[in-house]
């Protein structure tokens, strides 16, 4: 579990998690793509990940590219980013 791993840098753990999410998105069975869970995963991947021209994982979007409509976590689809008193939340 990456939460308890204090040896791996945060950035590396984040990239691993994002690549895992991208893998799930690209390998989701066609017959299950109507599920709400797939819709949430698709939104998360489209918001957070840039793809290469061939459709492969390219990179995690820079935080400056994210806006208040960006889905920060597929575990909480109602959660959004916001700015209050000049600070991002």
C-alpha cells in the first residue's frame, strides 16, 4: 500500500497511481462501459491525464491546468477544486 510507503517519493507514488487509473480506463471491458463507475473514471482520466498522439499515457496534467470543474478524486465524484480567499482548496 503506497500510503504506508515512506521511502518512495510522493511524485513517484502519484505517477504510479495515475498510470494504474489510466490502465483501468483503457482496459475496462466494453460490456461494462455503461456503468457509473466507468463514467467517473473516464472523467477523472480526461481531467487529470494527458495522452500522447497514439492514445498512450503521456503525463499528469500540471496543477495550473486544473480548474474548479476538475475531478480531483474518483472516490468522491461530487468533490471539486475551488478558490477561496486567494487560496486553492
